[in-house]
């Protein structure tokens, strides 16, 4: 049974008339169902979601602004990497020298 067969023949003129009335009102019949659903969803969201009146800037927001800055971000990364890797190579040098002397 197809969708065409499910609609009685007597309702076809009424459906066509309703489509023309919707188009005359500036609505698109093919997307009306989706628009009505999204309208309902928007109403539910407005009634249930509570948004703060003002957005507070958190510490994370401030850090993001500083660390992701075009100039300061890479400089901070360079300093952090220096503080991480410089001790590793400095502390490892005596052990490398001792192993080289032992092997020989």
C-alpha cells in the first residue's frame, strides 16, 4: 500500500487547497513540519534552560587568553620548555660522562 493509496480521493482537493493557502500565507508546506518542531524545541529550551545574566570570566578563561595570545603564547611555551628540558640535559651530563669513562 503506497502513500498515495492511503489518502482518500475525496481529500485530494482539500489537501491541494490547504497547500495553496499555506503558500499564500508565505509558508513552505514541505518544510512546515520541521519549522513547527524547531519552534516547539525553542519554546522548551527557553522555559527550561537557565542562563546567567552576566558571564563571569573564570581563571581558565584568563589563562586561555594569555596562553593562546599570538605573541605571549609562543614565548611562554618556549620558557616552559626551557625549564622542562634544560634540567634534564644538565643533570644527565655527569651520568653520561661517567658512563663514557667507564666504557671507555
